[in-house]
C-alpha cells in the first residue's frame, strides 16, 4: 500500500518546470516618495472622475458574477482601435493573457523564438510550458537583431515569436517594415506587445491585422491609461483566433468594477491624450538631462521610460543611493545584455526633478 505523503514526496509532484522558476518579484518596496521603477503612470484619475466611479460602486451587485467575458468593454476597445469587437479579448492585465499564449500555443518541446532583451514574462511562460526556446541576443546598439530572429524562426519552424515595440526595458521601437518582415517570414504566431503604443512614433500594428492572420497584438491599460492597480489588458487578433483562445480562457477574469472603470476611461479620450503629451514631454526632458551628462550613457526611447548606464559608478550602488534618497529606479543587470543599466520612467515634473537632483548628488 502507498505510504503517506511527506513534504519531499509532495515537492517531487511539482513539475520541475515550475520548481526551477523564481517568482516574479519587483524586489522593491511598493511605496516610495518618488517611484519610477515600474513604468507606471504618475497620474491617478482626476478626483472628480474617481468620485463618479466610486458612486457607480453602489449600482454594482457584488454578489453576482460579472460577464464571462466583458463584452461592453471589448466593444469600447474595438471602437478605440478601429477593429471589430469579435477581434478583442480582455484580460486581467495583459500579463494574464501571456499565460493564455502558453496554454494555446506551447506544448512540451514546441519551438519558440524570443529576441532579447525583452519583458521577462514571455521567457517565463515559454519555460513553464517546457518550450524548446531559442533566444536571440540583441545587436550592439541593443536593437532586436531582426535578421537573426527571422533566420531562427525559419530554421526552428517556431510556433510562436514575440516582438515588443516599444520594447521594455530598452524603449526601442521597431518600424512597421521590420514587423512585416517577421510576420511574412513565419506561419507561426507573432505576438506584438504594444504595452507602450501610446508613446510610439510609429503607427500601431493594428493596421497589419487584416493582412496577417498570425498576428496577435497585446495591449494594456496599465501604462498610458494609468490603471495598473486595476488589472486591465487586452489582445486583438483575427476573430477566428480569438474564438479559439476563448476556449482556453478562464471565465470571470475581469471584475465588474474594473470593467466599469475601463469603459469610463475610454469615454475620456482627451484625458488620455493630454497625459500622453505630458508624459512624452517629461520623457524628453529626462532624455535631454541624462544625455547632457558625460558620466551616463542613454538609449534612445519611444516609451515613457529611459534606459541609462552610469559610467563612473556601479549601477547597483547608484540604484541603492537613489533609493536612500527616496527615488526608486529599476536595475536591469539581470539581463545579459544590460549589465550596468538602470531604467527610470517618467513621473510628474516634481518627481523627475527629484530623480535628476538625486542622480546629481549620487554621481
Ligand atoms: N508587456 C510589457 C512589454 C510590459 O512592459 C508590461 C508591464 N511591465 C506588461 C506587458 C504587463 O502589463 P499589465 O499590467 O497589463 O499586465
């Protein structure tokens, strides 16, 4: 007869693919005086709008399930992007939808190709599903190596590849011609993550949806829309692809309040535009100030953040010294290609000044 479980036998039941992972941790206190480490918007909703939304809480039945899939919000997002509602799938943050890609496209040993450096969740999803993962190192200027990526996607017959544009953590964006090169090179799925699309100078990838049934675009309301705390993201794809992805999807992932807030925010395009313009100006100011320093190198950005490398002091020490002054930035040393790099996102004018003053004091 079987012996009872011990902690060891329980641990052995957990797939090695899971046990070998590390949890996703930002590794910083959730609050700081000047928090510029997670590419969030520094702007919460205007108090009047927030008060209006809190009023609507009274009309929301907490005891009833939300829609299996939030079709009203999907519809509003479809209008926002000039696609059909059947092409939209809303998620509990876009992070949640990356797990759907794993479930739908990656069986053990499925070839997956990812350029580096890239938002780390994609690699995690590929590993968790035991993909046969090929990582493509960047060019010397940190741009994705599209030639090598296309070659690898073809050679491995990749089931999925991912492009992030503008890319996190570099801020570099791909021209539409590069996106099309990859889409044309492979019959596999090409995810284009446009989390920072509102800051991009290139046109959005939605204009490629009609021509490429293998294209999935990922978006979030966590950045320009300023809703990171509520968890709303979405994807856009061919409606037949969305229909299939629905089958793998958990129901009820978007709660009633998040849906209501998402719909309200989409009714205020002027607010979004105004904030995007402000954040673009703030980012330009950060880039100008950092570029003016001879003791720092910066990477050109098309997002709401800037990657920079202190030249005279170790990045870890600079990060710590900034934190001691209440300023949080992200350390990118965990990426092979980004040793010595820190990433700072645009905050309010006051926050940016506090960051630049603290950097002055530290360097
Ligand atoms: N994609 C990229 C490229 C990101 O940088 C982020 C945020 N770190 C996300 C997706 C996750 O966004 P969400 O808050 O919608 O899960």
